[in-house]
C-alpha cells in the first residue's frame, strides 16, 4: 500500500464572485448565492472544449480560507446544535477543505464561464470540473 | 486574488479493495464494484464519530495512478468514440485526479468502514468524506 509521496493540487482556475466575506456567504449554493465566474487557466483550455451553456457540472474548489485542524463543528455554525464530526457535515473547516459545488453553466466567454448558485468566495482556486452523472447516461 | 501558495492534500486514510489493476476495474461504482474498506488514520478519528451504517456518503480520493498531463480522452476508453475534453468526462486522467465516489456505509469496525459500490483501487488515498445532501435535509 502506497503511503508516501506528496500530493499537490495545481489550480486550473479561480472563482470570481462578489462574495468576499466568509461570514456573509451562503452555506449552500441554493441559499441565495449570486452569479459568479469560473476563470480558467490557459493551460487547461483543451480540457474545457466540450462544455456548453446549460450543462450541469460539479466544480471542485480548494477552500483556501478554511481551518484544516478542525475535526468537530456545530452544524451550520449554530452553537445550540450539538457538535458533529466534520465528515458528517459540509463544514468548510476539515483536514482537506475541498469544496463540491453543483452549478449550471449560464454562458461562456472564452475561458470564462458564468455560473449560477456558486457559494465560493472570490479568489477561491478551482481544482477540477466533472459532469453530473445521471443513472441513464454515463460517460467515464 | 490569491494565486500563490502550495496546496497539499494530506491523506486521512486508504482504500482496501480486491481491485488492484486499473485496466480491470469497473468505471463506475454501480458497474460491478466489489465491497471494499475505508481504513482511516487515527489522527482523524474524532471527525468520523457521527457516521453510522446505512449513511450514504461521498468519498473523495486521490487517484494516484492517473496521468495528470491528459486534457482529452476517448470516453470510456473506447477509441471509436470521439475525444472529449476531460472536464466533460469522469476520466481518472486529468490535471487533479480527485475521485468522487458515492457509497453506502455497510458496517463499521473501529476506524475501518466497509462500503458498497466503490470502484477505487487498493491503496488509493482517501482525502475527504462528506454527507450526501438532499434538498429536504441539509447540514452544513
């Protein structure tokens, strides 16, 4: 079993959003997130070419303002709710703060994709984009 | 916009599976994947404590045998299908090969979780676990 070697993520782009303050950001994308842009790096342009407006995709981000030492949280930051282990919550604070965001591509201008319902903060690194899989139609 | 700083993932555990050969592994977890175990590191035990058998979770892995330089693939490795950009496929080969696996926890023995429908290879690093969110019930 391989247990060595550094695992380094390389951003493929960055989020552009009016959201800049974590305390004010919605907790999930369908809780009032504004429109935002995914601005991709030129180096990955060839990987983007089959995405079109209307596609629903899962955007993976690196939540760079999260606290990686947290293992227990009050769900939804509500101190009246008992603490839970982070792996049964969607807390941004966790050992590897990877964000999963299901969004719809509203429009595309070159390597800039406008999306709906993205709650990530401005400047958040994007690390991957995957299609939403349905049970009917799957592509590897 | 922050564009500097290394992003390093720290494994929180490893997959134990009879699958060892990428060429023979199913492409999606519901295409005949065997039962497998998630073996978590002691350091993250406190984050696991509210997970119970029957929970459906999303396991995030680092697909350490993937090729990070690939931007176009034939979907499902079928050369008769035209190449697509990797971000409209679920190819393991992509700039940041993070695997998303929706699995059900079958049983728990300490920090070892038995799961169904996990197509990851033996020894694959686990980097995160998140609950499946439904529209009805959400926890941050």
